[in-house]
């Protein structure tokens, strides 16, 4: 039998072709090629969800996700407070990889939020994120995690950030970074709704509202490249680059140990809504602790002393003290006694 031997340069060429046409092409492009960026100015986004000087946070428990979302937002004052009619809206979920909720945001939360936005008269709905660099492409992860199907059936457009351009934003008072490369989609829409899942995280300790923005940051500036020992502080500083108009936390299922991909799961069946990212994180952390998750959240420190939260407070990204919060809670389930006990625990961790 005759064996055909190909020239070395041919073998190398074919190998490079195969690598670049698999997911490694994303790694090469985003880690080694600096993108062209245009400079944009920081947008000042006020929190409209307040009661006088109090930051509002709603917690709703139940089994009907649409009803929970609707009630949670209405307890804050409704979508109309965002002047959302006729506006374009970006929903920013957590799509870190291909795994199901709670590794990623529950697809049903996205599906029913899209329905609510359509009923509120928005002109355009985008759903966008960028997965972890070695799990790209994001579209594939959206399909495997169920989010793609939720989007396709309800008239929204999916935007993988890696397939779009980037803008450069100054980071005033940044200790670890002075500029951020942010997805241009963030600065091309009228309103942003941040929809993270509540979970512990083996590298950043936890991932809720602040951490969810990392999916909109260029891969060359992910925390492990900037300052691996200061993940939390880098996460907080990156949040200077944008402000969501509303944060909706998916607490249907959460990780209380492990994460961000696999871990110990609890099922609070909660939706939390607020206009304040720090408020979102301290309430989310309190829920993690109420369900026994203390290992990854510096159990010797209260929720206000967690490193992401502390740095975010230093940067004036939101609420700084429990006295500034107003918690509004409602149970849509039949198990109200357990819900009341949970709210007491959350208040305990918030005021500790």
C-alpha cells in the first residue's frame, strides 16, 4: 500500500485552519488581536426605583415566574417608571457556558421578561452576553442552556457580544484599570435590564449583579488577566463603565457552594428586583447565606464587607448602608410561613 506523505507546511496549514475554525479561533482573535474601539463618555443613569431616600428592593416567591416578575417589578413602581415605551431594551442574562440553570440564568425568566417588555410597548428587545473565553461561541451556549429557544419564540434578537464591536470607556478612580473595553451594544440601546443568577463562584467568591457585567467586557480585560488575586475589586471597578436601569435577580435555583458551572443547588423560587446593583448583591448574598452558603462568601464578614461590595461602595456605585434600603416582600405561594422566616433571615444578614 502506498502511503502519501504531505509536505510539512501543508500539514501545519491544515492544522491551523482546523484550529481557527473551531472555538480556538475565538480565543486567538479575542486574546491576541486588540480590537478597534471608539471612545464614549460615561452615561449617568439615575435609580428611579426609590421611596424618598430609600432604595427599593422587592422579593417575590412563587411557582409562576411570569406572575413573580410582574409582581416584583410592580412593587417597585412598574416598568413605566423607566419611560420604556417605544425604547430599545437590552436584557443582559448570565450565559457563561452550556450548562442549565443555575449555571446560567433560567430561560423562563428571560422568556417571561420579554413578554412583559412587549406588553409595555418597547420598540426593540435584544438579549446579549459573551460567555467565558474558552467556552465560546455564546450562541452555542445559549442554545444548549435553553436561552436561545426562549428568545426565538418570543420575538427578541440575540446578540453575542463577541460578534460585535467594542467601545472604550474611562474608569475614573480605578486602582487596577483606567479604561475598559465594553461591548458597543451596551452603549447602543436606550435601556438595560441586568438579569443575573444568584450563585457562588470558585474564583470571584460569588456572582450576582456586579459580576454579571463581566460578560460585556472584552476578554483581554477579564479579571484573571488584570489582577488574579483581586477578582472582586476588578469586578467592582469595571462596573463604573455602565449602569443598568433595572436589576432582576434569578433566584429560582441558586448555587450555595461551588459554581460558576457546577455546585450545590438550593431552590428558593425567588425573583428579586431593584434599581441598585449593590442592593441586589447584598440581598443576593443574604439569600445564599440563608440557604447555608457561607463557604465562598467570607463567612467571618457580613454581606456589606464582601470585597466586591466594599469596593463598589468605595466607588459610589450604589447603596452603602442597610438603613438606606427598603425591602418589599410578597409570597405568591401557599407556603407563606416559610417565606416569612426567609425574609427574617435575609433582614438579619442585611443588618448584621
